[in-house]
C-alpha cells in the first residue's frame, strides 16, 4: 500500500470529476451515494494512514520519483494524518447533513464539496510551500463557489468581502514565496529548514520579512485579530453544511502556522529562530478579548457560533505562542475538539432556524420548536462542550492547555484571557438556550420535522466530544507524541530528504 | 535594469493596493489584477535577472537562468486569471443582487455635515 498517501487527494478529485460526467451528473441520488461512499472510504483510508503514522514512521511520497528537494513530495507524518482524519470525518458528517436537502438549493454542490476536500487534504499533505499555495487556491476557489451556493443577498454580500480579502491574501502569499525562494533558493519545507540556519546575515532581514508575510497570510485564513472581521458574516451567511465544513478552514491556517513556524523557523533556525513568537503572544490575547466581546454581542445563534470559532482560534493561538512540545500537544487535542463541536453547532443552528419559522435563529421570542427534546439534548451537549465544562472534551482541552503554561510570566496573561472567554461563552450560550427553547410565544401551527439524516449528522459530530473524553488517554498520548515529532523534525531532516538535499 | 524592474513592481503594487482600498467593486477588481501582475513580475525576479543566459541546463553553458521561477509564474498566472474571472462575475452578481456596486452592498449614507464640508 505504498500509494496510500496520495489517495486522500486523488479520491475527491476523481469523484468530483466523475460527478460532472453524464451517468452521474444528471441524478442527485447517484451523486449523493457516490459522495457518501467516497467520504466513507476516505475516512477508512485516513484512519489507516493515521495508524501507520502512529508507529513513528514518516511516509514521504515522492511523486514521479523526482527526489526531493527537486520534485513534488507529500509528507504523511503524525500531524498531517491527524488533520486528514479530522477533515474526512467532518466532510462525511457535513455531507450526511447536506444529503437531507441542502444540496438541492443549487447546481454542482457535490463536485464543489469534493474539490474543497481535495484542497484541504492536499494542504495537509504537501511537503513544499508552493504546493501549499496551490492547494490553498484549490480549496479557496471551491469555497467561494460553495459560499454563494444557493444565492441570496446575504451570501452575495459576504462573498464579496471574503473573495476580495482572500485574493489579496493570495498575492501576499506569492510575494512571501518569492522572497523565500530568492533568499533560500528552495521551496521544499525540509530543505528550507536545512538552509535557513546557514543564511548569510545580509539576507536574514529579507528572509524574516518573507516569513512574517507568511504569518499575515495564515493569520488571514485562521482569523487572527486584525484579520478576523470577515469571519462572523461569512460563516453565518453560508448554508449549514458549508459552514460546518468551513470550521476546518481556520484550522488549515493554524496547521500552516504550526508547520512553517515550528519546522522551518523553529528552535533550530539560527538567527531567525522563533521569529513569530513575539507577534503571536499579543495577537493571541487580543483575539481572545475581541472574541469574548463578540460572543457577548452576538444577536443570533449562527453569529454566536461564528464568534465561538474566533474564540477557539484565540485559544489555539495561545498554544502556538508558547511554542513548546507539551503546549502543542494540548493545542492539537483542543483543535480536534473545537473543529468537530463548532461544526456540529453550525448544523444544529440550521435545524433550530428551520423549526422556528420566521424568527430563524435570532434571539427573539418565537413559536415553540416541534422537536424540542432531540434538538435540546444536542444543544445541551454542544453548549457544554464548546464552553469547556466537564464532563466534555472542551474542559479537558482547556485544562491541558492551561497546565502547559509556565507559571512565571505566561500564566498571568493566559489564565484570565481563556477563563473570561469561557465565562462569556457560558453566559452567551445559556442566554441563547433560554431564549430559543423556553421563550416561546405560541404553539407551532405546522410541524416541519427535521430528517433522521440531519439528526444523525449532528449527533455524529457532537458525540465525538464525550468520546474524546472517554478515550482521552490514548488521544492525548497521540497528540503529545505528534507534538514531540513535530518539534524534533528540524533535527531529523534526513528522514524527509532521502536524496540528501542540494 | 534591476532598478527599472524594481520600480515597475513597486509602482504596480502601489497602484494595486490603492485601487483595492477603493469603495466600489470595479476599481477593486482592477486593483487585484494590478496586484497579481506585480506578484508575477516579482516571482519572476526571484530567480535573479540575467541577459543572454541559457534557458535550461546545458553542458557547455556557464550561465543559465533558473527555470523554477518561470514554472511558478506560469502556475500563478493561471490561478490569478481564474480568480480574476471569478471576481468579475461575483462583482456583477453583487451589482445585480444588491442594486449597487459598493463593496459593502450599500452606499455609505451621506450626512448633511459632510456635504456641507465639501462645499467651498
């Protein structure tokens, strides 16, 4: 099974193309079964890759046998396979929800979804930063189309901002790549890591400018403070399965920061070591503060969840800023939890707004929901998990992260920011729950029941939270080993460069 | 030559950023296009500028140009072109859906004070 590593890119690509061809393109039911089958297979393959990477073996897939640093490589280590499994589980659940009717709102939903997943998987797997750019573009152009899918004023308005910002981001990304190639002469991540420590002093300033421009781009994708204003509107305008899939887009940014600023500009980068850390500290705390205010100010459930996404990004940034192996381990645990739970909540918000008629998901009194029990249980699990109360995974994630802070210096900033964020989330979620479930003006006149598929998708995502607690030991062991491997990578580059480098 | 080239990239970037910050979608799209031209030229120069060099590795050539930036530029041009096309269509769609061509989807309200200030 030496070709297993490329399948997470090939399967969505081929299925997406197949769905555009005659026997399948005409019928929605065929597209649905192909999508679900492909995503099911994808979950199994990524699980197999994860187990393979769990034996501390880094699989370097060399395309066309052009040895790195000259050819294109895919790297399946612990971190990439963990992210791959996360994206395929998320994709499967979102698709399950979409198959209940959201894919009927416009044409080509299924192929676009597949191309989006291909971009996400590619970004996680690639071993050089130019291909990271290419896969970013693949996932972005699919996300532009998915965002506007179904049409409507809200979506168009959100799309204009999202597209323009990301096009500017792509330009900055290319400038940064040009600078890094001009100074270091390579774009392979392992080769960059090797060369950055031997950089001449005259070129260090230029290379550091390139590195920080990369931070700006990844900051835009992952919604770090001055660049996060697009997120609430975009995520609350998108249709539910799309918003759920978008929950991983911010994490693609976090993943890229982790990869680039740990492996290339990490501890072993000579004069450029830990170049991002002085920037990440204030940005992390400010993002947390801004999101705390945003959470309290949100006036509808979708906006609230979008702000909670920003809050989780702030929490993850704290872990990034600490730039230590144990903090990264805690961060990865929290990343898995927050992606799945936020996605589940986006789907849940859509079910709630379906049942409340014209009031949708705004926090106003409206007719009673006709399935308050099933939806209420899901809301209860989701709210406790995202706020970070025991016995759910948010609590474990935050506790691990707080445990990894150093008591001198760091804790004074981190503790209040994260705990106040949690308190604000608790207040906002309980206010939301009270208004949505108990503040009813009349009985429902017609019952428009949510389908079993939709409920299954929501519970699939939300029940990962208790599962992450029950299997907390093995999962956190895995994430800590992942962090260990990632932080040690700059010292064991020969594993990634079979040809020995240039 | 380096100076002229750097000035070209600089002027294109400046104009691109200026236009991108405008309030209406048409200048923004033109600004994005200029920015992508600037990026393409910049990437091209990252392999160093040279005249009369061999295009690819030859046994007898002493100087050759770096072929990689040219491949990168080609990729960037294709992607940039597709993105520009999408941005144009989206801008037209926004004009049709929202009834105006402002990037926020609504024209900024002009208060009496600001119009009074503009008058001489």
